[in-house]
């Protein structure tokens, strides 16, 4: 490896670590980057498929198609949580996407509102672009004083979804 290639690799690794640290610390997200129209369309289409799968009870298919870190949670935990959420929330009626941004290396975050049969929630869906298509990275529902994050955050995971103060969300 040449010296220039080594320096470039070290610089990229440093930026990735910095961005990951910003994500987990709740620091305002001035470094978020807009996504291309194509990436936004792919992520929104995948979110619609996710909603349809959730409504059909296709929890296993959602798990199987998610990115590997999502699947680090035990399959049975996801299956139980998915079924429980379906019972608590009812049908997922609509998704209103407010923003689509790059929130990590090859990660697109969609922020919006998810209207379910029983209530509406702030929603964040994160998709990583691997294998030429979006794969579910994390899912966060927030409302009514509760926050549901799937997979659950662990202190060791540098790619936990960011905590987003409502006043800092782009319109």
C-alpha cells in the first residue's frame, strides 16, 4: 500500500469514527448530508415495502431481509416484538417522510410520521445500501412519552440511531 493510500484510509477511518461518535452523543447534526434523488426514492420505496410487510405480519421476511447488524438481535426477540407492536399499534395506515439524509457511512435516514390505526408516531427508518439495494438498519418510533428502538441500542454499538431533539429536525 502506498503512503498516499494509507493516509487516505486513515483519514476515512477517522472521519467515520467521528461521525459515529456524533450520532450516539446527541450532538446536533450539522454534518448530515442530503441524499441523491435516486437514493431517496429507493429508501422511500423500501419503507413502503416495510410498511406493507408489517401490516401483513411478515415479521420473518423483514428480519431475513434486514442488514446483518439488525439481525444480531435474536430472531425470536424480533418476532415477539414485531407481533407485539402490530397488536399495540394496529394497521400502519400511512408514512409521511419529512426528510431523507445521509446519517452515516452508506446509511440513509428517513424521518417522518407514521400513522397507525391507534396513534401516530415520529418515525426514523435507517437503510444501509449494501448488495446494491437498501437493507433495514434500524427502526425508531417515538411518541406518547415512549421510544421504541429496534434493534435496541447497546453501549458498545457505534452505529446506534441518533437521538434527535425535535427542534433540530429539518422540515
